[in-house]
C-alpha cells in the first residue's frame, strides 16, 4: 500500500487496508481494485503485503466476479519466475525440444533445462514449456491454486521473445 501511495493519489477504506480509488477512479457497484504481486492475485490486504526488491505490484480495476477466475497474469512475466511470492522463489525448469534455443532464457531466470520427453519434472517447481509455432502464452497453476504455488507457462513461439524487457503486449482498459 505504501508503494502505491508513493506514486499515485490513493483513497482507502477499512482503516487503510483496502483501496477505494486510485487517481480518482473509484470503486462503484460491483467494480473494485484488485492487485497482483509478481503475477499472483494477492491473498491479503495490500497494507499487509511487504514488497521485496524487484517485486512487481499490478493493480487491476475490474468487475467483481470470482477472484479465482483470474488468479495469474501472464503480462507480469518474467514474474513469478524471478521473485515468486511472499519472498519465496521456486526453482524453474524450462522444457524445450532444443536446449540451445533456451540457454539464454535459462541463464536469465537461473533455470535448468530439460528436453521434451527426457525425464520427469518435479511437482514443486515452476515450469516453462516452450514449443515452436505461432506466438502465444498461457500461465496457469501446476496444481493447487494459491499465491506462491507452482505455475506453468506454456509458451509457443521463438523463446527470444521471452528475453525482451516486456515480452507480452496486452491491452489494459478501465471501464464499468
């Protein structure tokens, strides 16, 4: 909450625990502010989460629905692979048909590489699955859905795209 308050005009409610408005855009009806840390939908008030060095906080103004419908945001990449959640970073394994095509990405994320069809990947690690084809990406939980749990990024396309500063372009709208 302090980080947001430093860069924006923020109004809160419930004794400063929840955001009511940012830069004059105020919650109304069934529309509210939600926040993500390193790609994960946060599981506590922003006032209770302590950001660490390199953490990415992402604020999203949207209609209320089941928060579990949007538990992860791929646009936060390279998070959660770099910083994890709550100060806990998981090991990352990159699974690709050709190890040489993902070496630079593995170095960037301090990840290990496994070739498709060679061995098994542990269930408690983050996984990036790379395959050739038209560029697309999908981020989902590998098992139980909770902040900090292992995730899998299924990426199709040239892995060099993942080395860009902002590899995923997304459209962000505010509306009711």
